[in-house]
C-alpha cells in the first residue's frame, strides 16, 4: 500500500487535514528498518547455526550418550522457547517454521543414544 496515495485520498475526502497528514507521514517514516539489515542478521544467524551444527556433527561419534541426549534436549528447549516467543509476538511464519523444525528433531536424531 502506498501511504502517500492513501493519505492524499483521505485528505481530499476531508477525513484528515494537512497537519494530520504530515504527522502521520513523519510517524510512519521514522520506524522503518532496512531490509538489508534483516537479511544480514538472517545470514549471520544461519552461518553461526551451521557452524555449531558442523562442530557437533563432526564429533557426534565421539560423544557419550548422555551428551547426545543433553544436546538433543537443549535444542528442543531452545526451539520450544523460540516458538513460544514468536507466537506471543504474533510472528506466525516464524512460529510455524520453528514448529516444523521442532517436529523434525525426533526423525533426524532417532539414533541418538
């Protein structure tokens, strides 16, 4: 939706005045965040996550059963907490993706102990 077009329509219809339009444009323009910032943060998070997974996978055969179980439980708790937080904040896509990953843990780590 083009905000300036919508505000022009509202101003012409008499719903808002010029001062209100300026205040709305100022308010809406001040809170914008860059898509590049989110992309960079996402790539960084994925890179760190893949690094941790790689270290654990490289040492998987040398780990004891209790360590493997602990890593599995830690991952499950982290995903459950992330799902809950994203659900509470209304981030439906993020919570759905985390639920899918959470559901895939038993099948991926079925040979845990």
